[in-house]
């Protein structure tokens, strides 16, 4: 069972993705991308982890979608 992310983290991550910023599955790379935009280290790390988890889930769900069509 994982830790629950706050609404602030989820909403902010969604807004950044809508802006067109490309994130990766790597926590370290996402952290570098967010370096200038986040006000605190803790929020930046939480958001980088959340975004990397979303990208991994996105990649794992792709083959299922392609097989259904």
C-alpha cells in the first residue's frame, strides 16, 4: 500500500502536464525538470515521484489498449 498524495500535488502535476512539459519515468530527471518551478524541496520531490509513477502506469497500460483495438 502506497502513500496518499495530497490534492495539491495531483492538481499541480496535472496542470504541468497540460502545459506540455514532458516528464519521464525517472525520478531524478523529473526532479531536475521541476527544479525552478517548485517552491520547496519536499513538494518538488513528492511531485517528481508522483509524475514518474504516472508515466510508468501510462507505459504499462499502453499494450492493453493496443490489444483491445
